[in-house]
């Protein structure tokens, strides 16, 4: 099992036990995030897994329950996809009043190349029954939820998705950027659910359960869920797809920009199942907007880097930088926070205030 | 609007605002519970409803949304059903450690004759669309949930059920024991969901919403739900059907029984969509069991009264009385508490310890 040296990579410690690490977003320097700079979100201690004894179980509403070894999985047809994962709580540190949970700034997001087998292929081997409506992913990581309303006793981290999504593009990945997964990133196997917030991409995957009832597990009701209001009464819905978002990597908060000089404003933008078609930058708090240049090629469910050359004012003072992404479905970012989202899905436009000297 | 004098009826105050009243269960004296001795469970203040302006709205996945007046409803075909309602938290006071919530003893249960129109008839008038899978009941009562994880802002009390149940036997009742509903019991209209715990029988009913998605409202996820464990990961399920249960009304806790004399042990027993076929009584803490006599005739979803003539021991001391019901589906009561049920569904056998003098 590989290890990556997070502290050497300058990662920000958000929690030591369980391990939660954030990338300093100002260090963004390419389409692919190196493993050691990819954010780590854990709910329980990293499980101690002996890969020779580990099995991936496929069970529930299937014709033939399966138990696959690591070698059997690696022997199946493999696929490699660049996929951006953003933690559903990324940006939470900017909320007022302060929200509960790890205080992620901008760096609980990363883009890696994931190699593995298609969940659809595994499900086909097991034979999904007509009764199934969802697929649950369960990790080997487990612990107790101490605060009510949690279930009694030890639970495993688990998350579900509709069968349609499970069959579409979900990967069971054993490699990240061409290397075996590290322990913190889910060795020996993790799910990669393209376009969904990171909580769906279950690490240390040990069970895949086809279920006939919508799964109301802890991590999609009490946690990673929000109250959806509408014409009907508020209903608790699990967080699923990432919302369109542009994040400024540089300059950062309270950085100094030289008066009258060119300053490259740069960052990344991402969305779900669509292309980023436009990133706009404002350097005056939103009065005027300028088109940023999109770098590289568009890739579904992976971020797109962008940059904008800004001629900083010649007089010292402060400037408020904003970035706003729009996607090929016409979706763009709200200017104000939607409070119904609680401490999750922070995709309203966040100001970066810099000093001009 | 009628009022009933609860304090004169000796009701036990469990909470003043909102109003929660318990029947002293030792006062059980017939198949029908008088209105003034029927337990009251409220989540918010009793709403102030002007019946001339009140409407029952039928909306959501329907062909024709409806707004029915009180007189229109009363003009429809009416049905009268005796139905037992038990609060899902009835018996909670006997749990150790002490459970959160109103400390109901045995009296958060009652049996009344309810008169109203069939929900099925109202739904037929509106025309349910094929997309509908559930029906939500929303009451006029509303307030804020102060503790997380609750939705922001004011919410109404609301509860749902599968469309199959909605079409089966649910009543929209405007009379209780032949009289107009009292304010505390839901005037002008309440749902009566036979066989389900009381939380489903929404009072002050104002909206009936057919919905295409399972409803995960506050009162069926955070409240009135429990963690179901199984082969799969724990999943939060809403509380629905009442579980088979016999409750001893007399003698009560720490009552004195005369040594060597006959003592009538009596109470009620109920279940869901089945008949109570047997009530057994033990007077020695469970070593020996004796058949109690079932009184009256069996009625689906209404309780059955029972009694057992006990020859008390001639030597002074203590005796532990137990009662255990069995229904026509072969279901009976557990001897031990199932902790997964949290603070709800208390149907394990509860001992009544009496003094023999």
C-alpha cells in the first residue's frame, strides 16, 4: 500500500482523528491534482485492511451474490476517467453564522484520473433483480454516532444512489493517477461517482447492496442531506450532484497585488454532466464582469482551469475579486447563499478581497 | 366548536404548551373512550380556525386540485368506524434509561367512533395521477423546530402514507363519538388512519398532497422514525403500524390487593389489521400464564377489552402482574425491549407490581 506525504505537500489539517486534510487551494497548478495534494475526508479511522482477505461483496436484490477478490477485480475490463470530487462542505468556512462541521475553505476539491472497473459490469455479473431501485455502497470504515438522532451501535459509512446512476458511469477504482490507492484515499477500492459530491464516492468499499427500498441511511438523512422546501411540506433530500462553481485559486484572501501591474487571476470551475462554457471575473465587487480564458479541453465531470489577466489599479487600496461559472445547461451561480442548504453545497459567489500596494 | 372539560375528567397533564394530556388508564371503563378522557397529543399550539373560511385542499399529483368546504365534506357519503389510536410514545415512561419526550405511561391510547368521509372518495374526485406513490397529510398547526437537524423556518405538522393505504381505509373525520370534533382533537377535520400509531392521524387537516416521491418530512425522519437494522446498513424508517399489545388498566402500579380475595385484572388489547385472539395474564412475574376472557366482539383496528379473575395469595407480600396479547396473525409481544425502537413502539410486556395486604 502506498503512502503519500501530506504534510510535506503543505496540506491543511482540518481534523486529525478521523483524518481530514485540505489542499491549500492557492497551490493549484494543473488539471490533475497530485495524490498528496488531494483533499482527504474521513468519517471514521482509516480501516486496517488485509487485501489478501478483503472481498468486495455484491448482494441484496441480485440473482447471484458475489464475493470478488482484489485480483479478480483488477482482471476485469478497466477504464480510466478524470473526475473532479468536491466535498459537499467545501467553502463552509465562509458561511455566517459559522456552520457545524470541518471548516473547509476552498480546497476540499480535487481532480484525479481514476482507474477501475465499471460498476455496471459488476452488477451485470451479479444480475440485478427487477425489484431493485437503488444501490448502496458500504465502506469498511465504521464507528459509533454519539449524537442523536443517530442509530445505536457501530455503523459503517454508507451511501446510495438510484439504479440508473449506478448503471450509468460509476467506477470502482483501485488506482488514482496511475498508482495504487493510498490508505487515506480508500485502498484497496473506492467508488467514484462522477458529477456527485464526494460523499457518494465511498472509500474502502466492501459491500455493494442492491435494495428494493430507497435507502435512508444516516449519511443521507441526518448528515449529507438538506430540507427541500417547495409547494409541499419540507422534505429531507440526500445531497447528490455538484452544483456549478468557479473558485479563484490565486490571488488568495488578503494577498497583496502590485498597483498598476498585471495580475493573473486563475482558478478552476466545475459542474455536473455538462461543460463549463463560461467563467467571468469581476475585480470591482460585481459591477463589471470580464470573460476569463478557459484552458485545455472540456471534459464531462472534470474541472476546467481558467485564467484572467487583470490590470490592477494604479492607486493603492483594496479590490474585491469574484468569479462566476456558467455551464452548457445554462446553469450559473447564485449571488446569495440559499439557507435551506444548511452547511452544504456552498456554490454562491465568494468574494476574494486583496490589498493593492 | 365543542369543548371538553379535561381537568374534570382527571386527565394527566404531560405538557401545557403545546397541549398534551394523558388518560389515567386505571379509569378505563368501556369499549368507547369518552372525548374528555381521550389522550391529546399536540406538536404546536391548537390553530385558530374559522370553519367558514377553512378549506380542505387536495393537490399535487392529481387531475383536478380541489378545495372543499366543511359543508361540502359533510355532504359526501359518511362512514362511522371505531378505531383505536395509540401514541407511538405510549409507555415511554417505563423505559430505562429515561427516553426523551413526553413521559407517557399507559394512557396515551383510546378508542373512539369516528365519523367522516373516506379519503378514497375524495381522492377519486380529484383523480390521482399514475405518478403518485404517497399521500401527505398536512395540518394547520405550525411552528419552528428549534433543534437541529430541523428545517429552517416555520413548518406544519405533516405525515405521509403509501397510496395503497390511503385508498384502503383512511377516514377524514369530522365527528368523534357522534359529536363535532373538539379543538384539541382536530376541529374541523382530522385524519383517522386505522391500525397506525396516532401520529399518522393528522389533526386540523388542511392539505392532502399526492406526491411522486416518498415524503421524508421532519415527522417521519427526525421524529417518529427509527433505525431499522438488518443485513443492510441501518436505514431510517417512519413509524407506521401499531404493534400487538395488551395493557393492564386495573390494578395499577403499587395498588393494594386484599390477600386471599378475588381481584379482577382487566385492560385492553389491540393490534393492526387483525383480531386479538388471546390475552394471557401472569400473576407471578411470568412463571405461569392464564387465559383472560375477551369481552364483546372483535373489531378490526379497535381494541378489545379483557378481564381475568385472580385469586390473590393469602399471604401478604408483592405480586408482579403481566399481560400478553396474541393476534390472528400469530404476532405476540416481546418480553424485552428492542432498543432500535428508540423512544417509540413500546410493546414489550410491562410488569405491574402490586402489594398484597
